[in-house]
C-alpha cells in the first residue's frame, strides 16, 4: 500500500508539471493532447515489445466495457478541460475540473462499499475550501460561462474515468494504461477531425518538449497513476488527486516566477493539510 501511495503521488507531481512543459509548445490545446496520447501509447507499446510482454486478451475481452469507459472518459475529460481553458480562465476551469474527486468520494460508499469516515469528511472539506482559496477569485470574476460548463463536464468524465478503472481487475497497470491511452487517443483524434482542418505545424524547437510531455508526463506518469490507483481506495485516490493542481501552482511560482497571493498560500496549505489529514489521522469512528 505504501508503494502504491508513493507511485500515485509521484504521478500527480509529474502531472503538475504539464503546464510548464506545455508552455514551450506553440500548438493548440487539442493538438498537444493528441500528441501526448499518441507518443505515450507508442512509448508503452515499445516497453511491451522490449520486455516481451503479452497482452491478456481474454481478460481484456471480459472487461472491455470498463476499459472502453475509462479510455473514452479520459479522452472526453481532457477535451472538455482544454475547451474550458480556452473559453474561461485556467483557474476557473481547474476549479470546476476538480469537482470530479468530490463526485468519486460521494459515490464510493455505493460503488465500492467504502465507509465514509469522519477524518475523510473533514479532509475533503479542507481540500475543497483550499481549492476555492487558490482559484476562487478568478471564478468570482468570470462568473458562469460556457467555459465553466466545459470544466464541469470534464469533472464528470474525470469521475467516470476513476470509477471505470477501479472496476478493472486481473490486468497489470501497464496493460490497462496502454489500452486506455489508445482509446483516449482515438476519441481525441475523432474530435479533431470534426473541429480542425489541416495538419499540425511543429517546429524543430518543439520536438523535445513534445517528446518529454508524451513519454514522461503521459507514458510514465499514466502508468504510475493507473497501476497505483487499482491498489488504493477510491476515496484516497480522489482526495490525494488534489496534489496535482497544487503542485502545478507551486511549480508555476518557482519555475515561472508567478506571484502567489496570501490567500493562495493559505489555500495550498489547506489542500495539503486536508489530504494528509484524511489519510493519516486514525479517526475511524462514526462511519457512514
């Protein structure tokens, strides 16, 4: 369990650097997402070939519905999120997107028979307030918009992705990640065929950032993410997922010298404190 937590937190920290890497790529958001899924899939496929691993076809056939649901949800979530980025502020879309873990926590007692403990309730409330402090000012300034709606849709698909992948069993994390990335890539490719015309124009200086985003931030990070997720409680997965946006905020402050307000610092502290409290504080009474 400790190893799974470490893998999961590491994957979230890598995801948190997505914005830093993407800032060096002058492509549209949909082109970046398609590139990372294709490169990530090819990278994991190469690992299969080099390691001479075989896909468990029978298990894939038995669980095709959950794998398809997870892959489609992943692709749709990324599409909606980046549409939210374009139509609203990044902060507003991010705040809406991370309503997804709350949906997972609410559904976990019914779908996974996980008890809702007092420590988890307190922890998620701290995290929610923290995210509001971090991104709430932009949301209040922008108000309701089409971009916010896309952000909420991305949250719904995000929750669906976690729920579907938690249902997958008897497949390695490498296998399930490989299949999900292929399906997500197909979903994003179909979307781009409908909304975009013409080929991608990639300059020479963008090749290294694109490869890094595809191999490290997608292939490696998604493997760590999904392989650890299968071994962790759904509620823990949901609460700890807030390390992703928090690390993105901190990376932007340290690497890009973006200013953090006092309210954002307080919010970041609440996010970290809430996630840690829900997982480490041994308060198991009054389960719901």
